[in-house]
């Protein structure tokens, strides 16, 4: 799950950029100076938004399609991936021991976690004038740039809410698994 939430946004962005522009020529760089400046500033918002790696999937002269993984997105994505994996594993383990209605709810929540990660990913389309936008995946998918930016801005909060949901679900499933797995002793 961690690999999925980290790699899927880049793959989706590359596929959408290729579909839109017919070009796939990736290059990357590690903007360590920007990251060090953010950490040096002491501003938590700057640290959260500091890029760890930036990937240009088209390497175009006039148009660049940038995917950027920030410190905050890395932390949220890893936390979301870990807790989604633990929750689904606990639910599948519980399903083996006793009958559950379905795993559809957890699977749907996991899917929404992946969608929130895609929407929150740091992407942008940079033109010759240097302008950019967040929510580039959504913009390439056909959503207007204003709407894509607004969705991208609230998506980290959705990810935090999903992390909380999965923590509660994991605790519930693991508690039920302990109750079901505990052997009942018969009176002698």
C-alpha cells in the first residue's frame, strides 16, 4: 500500500501528460537547496511544502509537466499507505476466522485514500512564463485549473481524515480479532 500511494500519483501524472501532449521524456532533480531553506526557516508550512524530488515527465522546452513529492506528502502518503495496509490485513484475517458481511467498505475507503493522494500530489503544468498550478493530475484529467487547485488544497485534510478513519477501523478489527481468536476455556 505504501508503494502504491507513493508511485501511483507519478504514474498517473505521466500517463495523463503523455495522453495530453504525446510526449514522455522524464528527467528529475532533487531540490535540496529549497528543502534546506524550508527546514532552516522554521516555518512548518514551508517544511510541509518543501519538495524532496521533482520529476519533469515531458522535459519540454515550452511546457513542463512537473511532479513534485513534498515532505508533507511523503509523510501523509506513508502514514496512509501503512494504516490502509494494516487495516485491510486485519479485516482479511478477521474474515478468515469469522463471517463478515464484506470488505467492500474498507476497499472503498482504501480507494478513496488513493484518490485523495492523487489529488493532493504536488503536480503542476509550467508554461514558458513560469506560471504553474497545483492539482496538475486533475487538470490533465479534464478538471478546470481553479477546481483542480481547490481540490488539491483540501486533499491533505481528506488524507488526515482517512488516516484517522483507518486507525479507528484497524483498532476495531484487531480488537475483534483478539476476541475471536481467544480460546474459550471450558469449566472442569
